[in-house]
C-alpha cells in the first residue's frame, strides 16, 4: 500500500494496541526527524559536513521504526560518502516528501478506525 513506509514494521516496533503512542511518535518523526533531514540541502551549501553526518546518523532509528528501508540505505550512503553525497541528498529529499505524506495518510487511517 505504501511506497516508502511499512505498516507492519511500525506495528512491530510500536505495538498495535496503543494508538496514542503511535500518533505521538510518528508526529515526532514528521515534525523533528524529517524536518532535520529536509534542512540538509542548506547544510550542503554551507559544506557543514559535521552537522550533516550528525543528522543522518540521528535519523537512522526513526527510519527503521517506520520501515523506510530504501531511505535508510540512502542515509547510510550519505554517511559513508559524506563529502561527495550531495547527489544522494537530492534523492533523499524526494523520499522525505513521500514519507511525510505516507505517514500522514497512515495517521489519518488510524484515526478513522
């Protein structure tokens, strides 16, 4: 159903029986982790590789919790090829837009049940 997130992975990490916890944690992923990743383009322009590395490293657990395996692979590539990873960031930014949309759809479906 989703292209970048995996519903079963979310439930495996967060459980099926606590909708409030799921909503809270996924809200944090959207408002903190994805926002920080969206800011990477500015950091590339400043050549602030130290902050880029910290942000992508910090995002790995959240991407795992939502089952975003393809995106997680991009983050690993950025971390390992840091100073030449700007083109990978372009693809990452496309993923982030879709992940945000998918998480919002997932949360909406939780609320409607």
